C-alpha cells in the first residue's frame, strides 16, 4: 500500500508535526483553509469513515481525545471546527481517515 498519510506517519515524507502519541499523529495542512489547519490521523490505516467498525473504533476515540489537547496547544480558545471528508462526493482526497481542525478566526456559517 502506498498511502500518503501512512508514509508521513512513518517519517518517509516530511510534515510539520504538532502532536503525536501511540495512536494519533497530527500535522499542519500544506494548503491551510484557516490560520490553524491541522490534520489528525490514526496511526493505523483506516481508509475512511465508512470503514469504522468495532474492530477499529478505538483509534477514532483516541483521535477525539487528542483533538481538545491539540486545540488548546494551538490556542483555539474561541472555538474551532472539526471536519471529516468521506468518499468522492465528500471530497476525500487521501484515502486514510483524517479529521481537519480549523480555527484561528471566525469561520463561515455556510459550508457551500
């Protein structure tokens, strides 16, 4: 498997890491959509939200335990948005489950 995010997690492709533990790797998006734009990925390969099940949901729980830690570290005191894109219509560009943390400014109410 030649997964971009798996290669980033392994250190084969450089990234700007903002958080890491046994389960989660978080790094800055290379095309930020907000002043703070961090991608949070499980260290285990899960292709997308549709593939989450009881055998791997603990990885997703660890991501959501890490998100408030990352938000605090990034000084997102006024709030932030967490987004997951799933599948072609959801504009998922990398087939490795990931969540975007966006913040650092007032975000628009409308997504489209």
